[in-house]
DNA sequence: CTAGAAGTATTCCTAATCGAAATACCTGCC
DNA sequence: GGCAGGTATTTCGATTAGGAATACTTCTAG
């Protein structure tokens, strides 16, 4: 029963969840991701943030869109968790607005990282959804989906590996490096899982090429 | 450049993507998931569909909410991919509307499963996001997050294992059984990855209890 | 030298999705 | 007799996704 309300039945009136202005830990996960990006201390524009999240977060947390990053920044500023200023750029390029985390923001994101309940990861595995519908596919098409997924996984693994190597020297990146190592193993596992399923399919419906040796 | 349009610049007028009534393969992924559920041939209500997807899809594809399932069903019916009828229930219980896939729906979902491009899975790994922010946590809290995630993964693995066992006898469930086996391995890997990261953290910041033996 | 591609930077709009709550009726248990 | 819990669906607001528009710059190929 959210909103802490008990007596919402009875009148039929519309009741709004007012989110209790003092209770600020109720931001959506993506806000925390953006604030987390800022918690490393640099002053960044929305565009920078998008690039950072594409590079680092994307291995384990779907990178938010531009529009969302910009609206999160506005929300964070309104909440007092970030401050911004315009900077004029040297030559030509358009002025930009850069954001910096505030002390309140630091305290809030630290509290979130420490205290929030651990919820299950969200996975939307398109390739598996299609394989689940195997009765609609020819074995050859199932293989094709898996081969492509295996290749994608290996590309991701290589990228995580390269990024981990690039990050391991900076002490400030110790924990991001740890998660990059995790990502390296995760994508290695995805690759191997695809290979294992390929073998399972082979067992169910042997490909014309294989197993025909005399 | 979507909508196939080239000359959208120039007027400033608002242009709508009309989605080309004839080109029907442009449904969102969740529509295909629901149609896929129906493609096994049974006549199901929205409520049934929600339960099915909670049981089977959830291992690899985030289960859609009731509201979305019901609106997808309406969309599928309007597109001619599903038909529905009301059934009165024997004793008491409220009437319900059950949906069945049409031949067009079968053809469309088959085409989607066969021809759609293989796109990368979407992962939003909350626990990793928090570990990525390790500079905000005490080692003890990092361990706590990982331990909980490891336990969650093992619970999911056990459920996938149990479901796979229950499904393996029906020939019609051959492919769903294959993806359940995949899920079993996937969650085993998640569990092991959590354990490995726990070990990495141990190496970075030894727990007071451990390594103090003389 | 000039058109266009690509990068920087931000905003707008729409559709997709979530999740809680409202509604409604039944069964079973204490 | 009441209430917890399962079936069944709708409604609403908030969140999230992601393309398109805008605008200005630099680089590059013809």
C-alpha cells in the first residue's frame, strides 16, 4: 500500500501520491545512474554524460537516451543534487551547460548506493525470445540467431577487456575496473551459452553438413 | 531516416510517421512476445497470458504488466492478428474474454521470428550499477549487495531447473525447454560471476574475519 | 571552394512501458 | 461475518525510450 495511505477507498476522489517532498530518496534508477556518473567529481555536460554512459555503463546498464539524460539533469538540479553553469567555448562551438554534483547530491547517491534494496536485474533477451518460439523457425534460422548473438557477445567481451586494460592504472577507477572485469566474464559466458545452445540444437536437429561422415 | 521520408526539412510543419498501414511488421517487441505466447495455439485470457509470461518468459524476457498485456491484445485484435470472444464461466466467476491467434497472426509472428534483425539484449543490472559506484560504499556493503545477488541468481537457477524438468516430456515444449536449459546455465553463471567478484573485492579490501589466521 | 558528412549540444514530441490502484465478484478459512 | 486471496480487467499517472528537429562547426572529397 504505497503513499502510506489507508483510507483511499470510499470517496472515489482522485488521490495523488505527493511523494513527500522531504523524502528525496525516491528517484528512479536512471536518476541515480546519472548522479553516479557525476559522483566521480567532474563537471560534465549532458552530451559528455551520454558519451560516458555509452562507454562505461552500457556493459551492464542500458545507456539512457539524450532526452532522458537532459531531463534527469533538470530534475537533479531542481532537487538540489546538482548545480549547473553555462560555459562559453573558445572557438566557435555553441555554449554549453555543465553540471556538477552538490554535497547533498553526494550524500543522497551515497545513501542510495548503500541502503537501497538489491533488486533483480532487468533482462530483455530478444534472441532468446525468438529461440523460445523455435516451433516457428527452421533449425537453420535458429542457428543464425545464435551465431549472431555469439558474435555480438564476443565483440562486447573484447571491448570490455580493452576498456578494463585502459582503466586499471588509475586508482580512482578501481571499482569501475572491477565491474569491467565482471562484464568481460559476463560476455564470455553469454558467448559460451550461445555455443552450448547451438550444440543442443545440433543434437535435436542435426545440420545437413555434420554427422554425415562414413 | 525512418518514415522513408527524405524531404522533411524545409517547412517546419509537423510530420507524423503514418506507419504505412500495409507494412504491419512494425510492432514493438512486447507485441511479438504476446503474439508468441498465443502462437502455441491455446485460447487465453489476458490474465492467463500474464501468468504464462510470469512463468516462462520471465527467465529471459521481463514480463510485461497486466495493463500492457491487455492493450497489446487490443492492438493485436485490431491488426487482425488475434480474435476474441467472451466466455461465460460455469459457476459464479466473472465472464472473461479469451483470445486466439489468427492465420495472419501466425504468419506475422513467424515472419518476425525468422526475419527480424538480431538485436542486442537489454540489460539493466542494478547491483552492478551500485558496485560500479564502489567509491561510495564500504567493502562490507559491496559484499552484501553481491551476496544477495548471488542468492537471487541461485533461486532463479533452481526455478528454471524445476520448470525445465516439468516441461521436458511434452514434445510441444521442446524449444521452450531448450531456453529453460539456457536460463539454468545463465543463472548459474550469474551466481558464479557474483562469487568471482566477491573474491576480487576480497583481494582489494580483505574482510576483518579472513586472512588473519597465524 | 563548396557541398555534404560527421561531431557537438540540446530540445521536442510521441509511443512504449510500468506499476499501483480501482473495480468486481467468488471461494475458503477462522 | 469478515477478510484474505484468487480471478479478471480497466484506468491513470509517471517513467522510459528514442527518433526528429535545430543549430552551428569542422573536416573532407569532388
